C-alpha cells in the first residue's frame, strides 16, 4: 500500500486489462502430477468420518481441477462431490458489490451518493456515509453481528433478517470513526447494500442478482440463503470440530448480502472468468470492482469493491475469504497467470485461505519468484527486554502483551516476533509487521501492527494495573445500553469483577491497565466524570470500537 498515490497493483491491473493478454501474461499449464499434489493437500480431510472441502481450479477459463474430499453430511453418509453446494461466507460480498456497480452503470445511483438518500433509516452522523464507503469497509458503521453479540444474541442464535440488521443500525448513535478516515471490516455495509439494490431496482435482491449475474454466467447452482428453511438439494451441512467432537454449526438466519451465497466451486470459477471476459457488467464494471478504497488522508487500501487486491509470493492476487457458522471459503485469482482457485469447506477448523494458497502453488510453482531468505537481524537482549510490556489499541482499547522467551520476542499467543531490524519484526512467517516506535529519550512507546489490508493498527504502551478491592467495588453496578438493548450487571465475586448478562451468562473481567479489563466481550473500560466517579462502561471490539453503557444503579 502507498500513501497519497494509487496502488501499484491497480496500475498493473489496468495495464493487464488494456493490453493484449500475450503482452503481459505468464503462461502456465497444469504440471503432470497436479492432481496427486492436490490430493496430498487435502489428505487430512479426505475421510468418511470427517467434514471436508471441495476445490476447483481453472487456467484461462478452462477447468483443470474439480474435486471433493470428506463428507457433506455425516448423519446420512453423503460424500462431498464437485456438485456439492456450500455457503461462501464473505466471498459473497463481491457479488453484492457487483450488483451495486451494475446499477451505477445503468445511471440509477452513484457510488458517491449518501446512503441516506436510499435508506433514510440510517442515522445522520453529520458526515455522510456514501455507498462507496460501504463497499470499501470505510464507512465507520459498527458490525451489526458484533452489536447483537454484545447484547447476548450472537448470529445463528436468532433468525436474523436484513430488516433486523436495519433496525440494529437505526439504534446506533455513533460510528467507529468518521466515514473515510479508517478501514474497518464491517458486514453492515453489505447488508445495507443488498437493501439498497432492492429499493433502487424495485426487485428483491435475490431476484435481481439471479437475473443480472447468475443466469447470464451459467451459475445454475448459485442462490442466496434468504430463507434458511428452504430445501437446497446437494447442500453440505456445516460443522464445528473441537478435538474429537464434531457438531453441526449451521447459519440459521436470513440476513444476506454480507454473506449467505450458496454455491459450488465450479460456479465460482465461472464468476472469476467474467473478470477477463466482461460478459456481465462490461469492462467498466470490472475496473470499478477492482478500484481500491482511498482514505480521507490519501492512503490507498487493499480493499476494493468486495475484493482484496493483494500480493502473494511476489505475484498479484485478487481474492477474498469467507466464514459463516461452520462454513469456510476462499476464492483467489492471479490475473497475469490466468489462474483461478476456489475452495469451499464445511468445517470450521479448515483454513480455506491456506488450502487455496497451497493449491495455487501447485500450478504457479514455475512462475513464483524465488527470493533468498533474509537472515534475521541480531538484537541485543537489552533491546528486546525494552520492548516487553503491555500495549493498548488506540481503536478498540484491547491489549497485546509482548514478552521475551528463550531470547526471542513473543506476541501473546500469536507466536515469535522475527527481527528484521532493531525496531521492525514480523509475526511468524506470513503475519503482520510489528513496528516499535521510540520517544526522543529512546523509550519504546508505541507498536504498530501493519498488514497489506490494514496498515493503521496502532497500540500505545501502557502500565499494567492491579486494582485494589476498594477500587473494584467502586465499579460494581448496573450499566444499560439502548444501542445493544441490554443491561449488564457488574458484580464483585471472590475479589474478581464479573459481568452478568441475560439470561445466565457470567463474564469474568481480568485487569489490564487503569480502569481497563480484558474479557470475552472484548475490552471493558470504566469511564469516570471529573469528580472521579464511574459513570459509564465502554466495550471495545475489532468491529465495535467504543460502545457506551450508562450507569443506572
């Protein structure tokens, strides 16, 4: 990513679209042992007592792989086959974005229109939220599922619809940030986009996308899960796995647009082919779908319109992953090589992105640039110890703990920080970059975790707190939120603060920094007035940065 300039890949992608394919393409063909290599990747899941995955690959639009591994339905002993239908999770977002772009191409809306022009139920937050903000994840809208979970009703525990989503949005009095100021992944913008498509087109979202996208592309096995009770032939059941225990975990909800696409690997490959054939939407829609978001300060982000524009092993990649209930998915495309890979799984422990990359490597092995492995920088023990401590997110106030073990920096449960230079580390082999900042005296004061998708994730160094019983007692009380429609009861039990939430949930709080705690809800902060009295409680999560609860007792 760059600051104040268009992404290098966006320029390259436009170049690919503009010139004849032969001028830029790196021709590839399936290696002789491709199927055997792919079979080895899925060996762990290729069992009669385990859920599994389906995988497809195409080169220049010609299918070179279409296989299934494991079981689609454990109760009825049905195996996964190439025709098995899975839910694609957030891979669905690119179809929602495409529907919006089709309407824009017809002159029925502009991406820079405020969303309230079409959905006035969205609150007025002062700075307008545009349609472009929603499909780039730069709107600042809180994620509706996270709000519902804070209230005690996480997704799949209620049959949520897009009407429910809109009702939750209408209650939110604040955004995570000013629209366009940051990137923060939020399903809400894509549910609202589905509602917008219905209102502007005059047709149900599922009907519009079927007529405008699925049917023209021959995606005959694709539909939306807008009625989870509808019978869908050949659908795989989704499962969660914990040790040796396997249980069903299905998305019993009708909210869609953010996810909810029922499809096959073969249909996803047909969709990917459209990016080079322009059958639906034409060249203008394809270019618009790859237009990366730009923040108010000029930074270009990796997220485009329901797609991520990335670099993988030195190659340009356009992809998106997905996860809903027990389903996992990944759809990737390497434009210059003409390769597409689709992976759909029905168990929560499957890492579809990792599996997809392993499959891609089988076909791209001959063109992946080979770089000499960098030798880790040598950092003195004193310099490592100076970086150890507690760091608090400036966004959602959650904490990270950096420690030293066996002469290496460790980041919580994420693993070893590998040194690149004195203040720059990488988290594992493929994780984010961790960059430490010093003040003028040389003291470490800040940590930034930067990824290709999100480069602005800053943490400030804070002192650990050990509150007394009297201090904890001052936080006991009841705290209410109209936005989450819930009242939380904070109690002191055996010298530990706990939150009681309907109907019978008990959430322990672990002290972190002054007036701050970690919990399964995320960060919990107690806010004080000028006299030092606790008047509010704040909950912060990755997708809800600062939800306030007023003290009522």
